[in-house]
């Protein structure tokens, strides 16, 4: 640790408790940071692409997650290093913004860091490297715009959307029935999409899973499922043309929030109180009945007596429904959430064509399906699968596919996948490098090399010769001036990604490059790491 | 410079070959553990819990064994999970699914050692699983139309399922019990309606199926012990003090006489409530909650049989079988649906008195009374019977049936083998490995029975070369026999679930190339 001394040779205290802290400076610090970033990227590198492998992650409590989703791996990894945490953030922001390409962005950042390390060794100042990267990323993003294609889809022709979702799903374990899942995702997104405003509210799509059955049994429900059953075992299990009262008040005697005491000191009072109590329950049920409700969904519990009265008056009811589900039900059925019995009116009831209870397997698991709702804009994707981990992974994969479909509705430009976009950008950046005078030229060239690492990892994971394949594809792109050549991961026999129908969204790719560059710039600018040492 | 640690201190990371090896070893260890319980001559395991009392369970049910294990290996956890799901979904085949997944991984390990990429193995397994399913689908027997034949199918399935359990000595008897119970359900899979009561004493043979409903409760003192043409009110209401539910109510009095008055009012209230209940014209009252002495006395005076403190399941079931509704308020006697039954009487099983409802309105429900020498025996008998009931109720819905005794595995293995020969490329090795894993199941069955598995399986394979052969392993005589003649059948749904989930699990484990274990959460020391 560097120390400062005054003229008498006594050390200045610059940092609080400075002898207990470790400090790295200058090139040392940069190298340590770069190596940490690279280590994170190396973990994810093998998960890239359709032949990417999965990781088992064991949480501190011993739960097992099996996944190949970059964001999930990093999130669960529980990293300690500060720079590694930056990489985790990077992947997470890609997840929030785009939803897909979370692995790619980390691999890209790792490659940029690796190239930067070489430049640093040659004595180029980190800021110059960062500036060069910035220029290069601008060229790459512009180039992506240039090679992107608009593609058309309508509500009737969903084929192109399905194709794109299939590209996303093919890298996951669910690729066995990717067609089925892609169709479900696209239909789900389209049914909640506002095509005029080009907006999709993914909150309206609920993804539910239940263990058992096969992956192929996964279905799209135009409505809501609730993991609850009727409050009374003898209530009807199926209700057609249901009018639903959505309540957030319990079927229990009122509990005023102000502190109070009801004193009973005579027999008369005791009796009136008793009658009062009976009337409460009667009134509550009667109010629901009066407005014409045929189903009551309540956020709270029921008293035994109320439960029986409901059953008695032939008014099926569901209790303990969670707040989020309640909101979804309200949106789907077009009803209003009613906080007090007094405020129930016929207009506030939600409507659904069919409400039914369905049981699964040999245990008494039951789910409530609310279908044919007044507002068809809320859908549920109901996943079945062999085991819990499979369902969790399927949920994540469906989430990715949904995000991709949403991005396409927002902006219908696509680029071709399989590494073709990266290769094409690399060529463009390489060509542009020569035009820049100064040291930045080296950084721009390094950027072009880093871009190559994504197709290289793809080829590696698919069991191809990485260098050979990449150089072949690159020369083919230049020779035929066609940016659609990529890595043939699935051994189909053609390099043309247009024929293989492998697409990715333009914004997803652009975002990847921009985010990766940003984080790398940030890491490069650090020249001093002060951390409390272990004691 | 050394690369800094990215992960926390206690976390560990295993990569590539090592990770794969860790998951293979874990999965295969689990398989070897449950392997010996497979088949009619499979052995049982004793499980001792670490909790207080060190409770002992003796079982041969795969799911039960695996559920009780504390496992740290992630791959092993995947296997335990599939076994649990198999239990929830179809109820039986919980051991087979783990064994098949383990065998698939064992074969995969060899292929990985021979430098075949896991992804290639996975795609081979997928094709093979599809092919195996189709092969099995072609050979299924569906006797949906013929009720007589279907019943005998069910009987065979029940016997096959039970033969690997502790009940195998009396499998005829129990198979009959299970089939009768399930046939009464008339196609519903609601096993709730079948009640199993365990009473130690007697022998397993003394177990019986009762058409009515048995409630493990006593009749209140001084009340009739036998009621014919009973009208039953099933209720869930407080029959103790019936406190005021309005929040914040409390009794505040200033003199002793007031206390007495209020007490009197309380009593009066209860009396009114009892009067109302009796006004329903009932002669039997079953409550989920306690009935205090005072109301009980009132009921006794009115000649009404009052049963208190029935558990919730019991109440629901009773409401279901007698056709009544569970009531909590008693103001409108005319509109409450009462339950009916022909006869209520107190019966004795062993030492205990039980209440027996016979001639109930809904014929669906029934009670199976299990008798046996010890609690462990009864617990295991219940598990076995539960397995059989699950399988049967699933079979009633999906009436397709296949033969048992290793026959389905051989049929599938043959089809998969043929496919392997027609498939070009590295995948064919994986497909071949799949067929070897399938054959491992009859091999293990034979091994567990102490037979010469190599010889038997080879014979079986030769037999299966002929078209439409029904050969399987006859464990009893220790030779290859005709499964159709021996009457060994299994449900197609179970076999299919075994095949698909085992492949899925194997696939999941194979795809892994890295295991990251987070630092275990620090527990506060309670020193």
C-alpha cells in the first residue's frame, strides 16, 4: 500500500483504517478487473447457442436449479467480486430491456475485455481503448440497421413470429416441442397486444405451471387459472355465464380499525348482539345475491357460518385468492374489485363464459379455470412437465419467447441469427477501422475481433472447428456480399440463415452491443480498487 | 497474477468432465439404492428418521424411500423429483422410473467416455423414446367395450402391482378389494371416496371392504346405538359456548346475579340452537367440532344420535356418501338437504368401537378396513393398496393395458434396436444405448429374484424375435413364460409415464456441464 509521508517521515492517514484495506492501482487493477470479467464470461460461454449446455446451480438452501438462461445463472451464482457483479447487472439489464440474449451480451463483454487486455499490454491508454470501442459500437449498430429486414406479419399470419420464437427456444431444453411452445407464446402475445399502439403488456400473460403430464400438454388458456378450489366441497364445480363479484372484504363480522370494546352487561344486550351477528352474515350473502352474482371471489377467508349460507343460497365462492390474481381476474372479466359489501352493484360484476374446477393426478390438486372472459385480453399459459426443475426452466424459456414476440411487435425489424449479424458487423467495423487516424484504430480493430467471438463460441459449442468454420463463413460473406451466412449449428447443411429461418430481433442485437460496450468502458476506466481486506 | 475468486468463499464450482461425473455418480448411486426393490422379489428397506422417536418405516415403495433421503447431490435430486411426480400422477412405477433414468445415464456415461457429445446422445435418446412409445402403442390391448374382460384386466393389473409389495401373499384378496373399490367409483378418479382404516390386530387376510361408511368415532353416552332409516345432519358449527364473533365484544358485569343471568342466556341460546337442529327432523347429528356435555345431553333427551369431533375429511366424505350438505346455520330447516342411510350401528373391530353407516344413498364411497400384525405392516399395506388404487383409477380412465413382467421393455427394446440399425450417424450409438437401458429392467427383475439374468434375458430376446410374442419373465417359476396366460398386466399410462419422465430427467442431467454450488446459508449456532 502506498503511503504518504510528511517532512518528518510520519505517515499521513489518507484512508480510514488504511492498513486494513487492500488496494490495487493502475495497470494491476485493470488486469485484475479484466480477469474477473473474463471469468464470468467463460462460465456462460458454453451455454450459448442451440447446442449450449446447462448449468446446475445449488442455492444456499440446497434447492437445485437447472438452466441455461444467462441471466438466471448469474443471478443464482451469488458472486462476490465487484466486477463480476457488474457483469451480473449487465445481463440483468438485458433481461429487463429485451428479455432475450442475456448470455450473448456477457460473452460479448468478455470478448471485449479480452481484446482490451492485449491493447493495454501494448501500452495503449485505457481511455483511448474505451473511445475506440465507443466509435466501433456506433459503426456496428448502424451496420445492423443497414442489414436488418422489415418483416411483415398480421394477426392472421403468425408464421414469421413463430419462427423467431422458435430460434429463441431452440437453445433451451424445451426444444423438443419448440414449435408447440412458440405457437402458444405468439398467440398469447397477440391476444394481449395492442397492434395500433405497438404495445404489449406482458403482465396480462400469466405463466402457471403444475408438475405432471408431458411438456406437450402445455396449453394456452384464454382466461385465468387460480390455484384454489371452491370454499365448500359441495358447491357446483362448473358455472356457465358466471357473474363474478370480486371482493376484498372478508365474510366475517366487521373489525373496526379503531380500538373499541363492546360491553355486555345485561341479558338483553347479549341477545341483541347475537341477533345482530346472525344478521351480518345474512346481509352479506344477501347483498351478493341481490346484485345477481353467481360466483364470489374473495381475497379473504370465510367464517364457517357464512360459508354455509353461501352454499345454502347456491352461491359458489372462492376464498383466499391472492391480490395479483384478483387484479388479473378483475381485468379479464371486466369487473371491479369491491372493497365493501355496500358498494356492490350489478355493473361492478365481472363476466366469464365458463368457470370450472379441474383436478389433476392422484393427489387432490385442484385448479380453477375462468374462461371465455368478457375481456379476452388476459391469457394464461399453463405448463405441464415431468419435474419441478423442468417446469421452472420452461417458464424461463417461455418468458424469453414472449419477450421476443413483444419486441417484434414493437419494432418489426429483424437480423439473421446464427452469428451472421456479428460476422457481418465485424467485417464492417474492420473495414471502417482503417479510416480512423490515431490509436483508436487499434481499438476499433480489436472490437471487430471481439465481435467474432460470438460465432466462434457458437461453432465451438456445436462441435465444429471454430477457427476454420468462422474463416470460411467470413470469406463467404465477403465474396458473395451477403450478410446472411452464419454458423450451421444444427447440421442442416446450409450456411444461409435465411433458408434456415433463424432470426433475431434488431433491437435485441443492438442492445447487446451497446450494453456490452458500455460496461466494458466502465470497467476500463477503473484504475484503483480499494477493498477492505479480510480480517 | 492469480485470478481473483469470483464466487463467495464456501461456494464451489465444478466444470466439464468433473461436473458430468459428479452428476452421473450421484444419479447412479440413487439408482443402485432403489434397484433392489424392483420386481416381485424385490427387497424392502428400513428407514429410520432422525427426528424424535427415531420412527421406523419398512417399505418397498420407491417414492417413499426417496422422499425420506437427505440428498446433497443435485442430479440425485432430479431423480427424486421425478419419482415424486410419478407418485402424484399415476401412483405406481416410482421405482421403475428412477431405475430407467439411472440406466440411461449409466449408458450415457459410457458414450461420453467414447467421445460422443452429450447433445448427440440427447437427440438419440429423444428419437428412441418416441419410437419406443409408438412400439408400445401398437401392442396395447384396449378392452373398453367389453366390461367383463376389462374387469379381468383390472384384476390382473391390481395383482401385478400388489405382487411386488408386502401384500403379495394375499394378493388375490387385496386385488379383489381394490378392484371392487375402484369399480364403485364409476370412473371418477376421486380416491377421497375410498376410505382406508387401519386397525392393528388380526391378520392381513381379515381385511375387508365395507360397502358403507365407517367413522372412527364413538357414539355419545346414553344415545341410541342403532338407528334405522337414519336422517343425518352433517354440520360444521361450534357446539361449545358459541361465542360472539363480533370483534371486541366482552362481558362486563357488576354483580354475581348478572353473571348468572348471562349464563342462563347462554344456556338458553344453546338450547334454542339444539331445538332448531332437532327441528330438522333428524335422528343423527354429526359435527366437525366439539359437542359439549350440555348439548349432548339435550340430544340424548331427544333421542338423537350425536357424533362429535369428526375430522374434516371424514365430514366431507360423510356428506358425500349420505348426500347431505354440510350445514353451519339452522334457521331454514326446510331447505337444508339431509343425508340418509338405512342403518347406523356401532360395530366392533378388534378392540375398538366404530360407527358404521350402511345402505347409504351414494353407492360410490366405501371403506377398506385393513388388519395386520403391526403398525409398520399396516402402513406399508396402506401404501401398497394406495398404489394399486391409483393405478386402477387411472386405468379406468385410460383403458389401454399392456402385459407385464418385462414384456413392454423387451417390445420397446426390439423396436428401438431396429431403429438404431436404420439410423446413420453417431446418434445410432445413443439409440442402441437406449435399448440396452430398457433391457436392464427385466435384467434387474431377474437378478432380484436370484435368477440367472443373463440366460433369461437372452432367451427372452430370442423369443421376442418372433412376431406377436407374449413372453416375459415368470419370476415364480424362474423361466420365460407367456405373460398373457399368467395374467400379468400393467397399465399403459404408467409405462408411458415411466418412459417419458425417465428420458426427460436423463436429458436434463446430460445437458449439464457445470455445477455451481452456492455457499450454504449460515445457520445461527444455538449454543
